[in-house]
C-alpha cells in the first residue's frame, strides 16, 4: 500500500497536504500526529469513504481490507452479543463464535447480553471480535484501544500480535504501540515522516530531529525546578492509576447491574431503575475515560514510565 502528495481541505481550510507513505506486506504500522492533523481523514480516503483533493494512493492487488471504527457504528443495538456476531458470520458454528467472543473476554452467559445494555468498552470488544473474524489481509484501525480496560487491551494486543496480515493503525496508546509497532508514520499538516521501530524509539528520534542541539547538563539545574518536575510526575502517575482503578470498579458495578437485570425478569419497574443506574454509571465511566486520555497524553508527551 502506498500514497503520494495527498491533500484534503474542508470548507476551504487545508487539513493536510503532501502526505505520502509506503507500507509493506505484513508490517504493523502506526499513524501518529497531533489532534486535528487529519489522521482519521487520511484513513477514510484510503478506505474510499472520502475523496482526496490532490494526490494518489494504491492499495495493491488481492488486498481485502477490514476496518475498525472506534464509534462502533456497525453494531445492531436490538441484538444480543452472540446474535450480532453470528448473524454477520452465519457460516461459523456456535463453538467457533463462542471461541471468538471468549478471546475478547465474553464467556458463558455473557454472550446473551443485549448490545444496548453494554458499556462503551464492551461494545468496542464486540466490534473488535467482528473485525478479527473477517478474512482480510489489511486491517485498518482507528483508536482501537479507546474505552478498553486493561484486560481488554491485553486481549487485543494478543490477537493483533498473532495476526499475520498488514496493520495500519491510529493510536495514542504508548504501551500498545510499543508492543506491536514495526514502524511509525508521523503525520503533520505538511506531510508524513517514517520512523523505524517502537514508540520509545520514535520519541527519541523525533526529539533529536525536531529539537536544536543542547549543551550537556553542567549540573547547575535549579534544585526547586527538579523538585517541581518530580512532584508533577508523581501527581500525574498517581491520578492515572487511580483513574484506572475507578474505571475498573465502575465497570464491575455495571456488570453486576446487568446480571441483576437478567434476574429481574418481568419486573419492569426494577428493570427501569437498573437501566437508569447503568446509564448514570456509564456516563461516569465516559467522563473518567476523558480525563484518563488527557493524562495519558501528558504521560506520553513527558515520557513518564507507568
């Protein structure tokens, strides 16, 4: 897959220009860049969902593309988990469908949950299950770890590590990128640069290339500045870990409420109460995720080790 001199504008505003890249068969490549630089727009151009203003791209012969959309727009909210997947892959046996769902942590009676009652993270896992079942040799994913808890991210990492096709992904998840990346494409409004290696290697190379040479530290750094930086780091990492625990706790509470809803039967008053509680907790989870993503961006920018 390759592209050259791609550009795109919306309402007269240039989003990006002169975007070119080359992705080899079997590579796991991550597309990074600042928010608003056009990463998702570029993916949609490659997928044929948008038309570029200038430039060209070529997918290659005998390439079958699978696409994961972080918004999970393809899911049918009227179905159960197992029906949603099985209806899209009717040629699979019940065992095959259950095994696929189990890989993304849906086991036992959980497969009979209604899609409409699932949390954002659970819906993401259903959508990921469907994408990984597709017979594709080029997988394009836009922020696949958004809204996933730690166990779900690990399940996705394992599935993608075993995937022998070509991967092109947008992600802000440093640890996810480090686990999988063969190469990183860094996108700006004026083009794309290629960096071989992991996220950490990219950060080091990017700093060297984009920063002026600095004199070696003579040891005269101000003591208070160092202490302030250390305090900021501790505060950031502590909040990051606390948020992960709060999200996990709330997701467990939602799981319990879903189980209670299954037992409520025809008690529609209680079902309505449970539905309201789930909505409130899911809203709290979404809000925590927003803060978690903001802090994760700070951690990546500062190069903190979690």
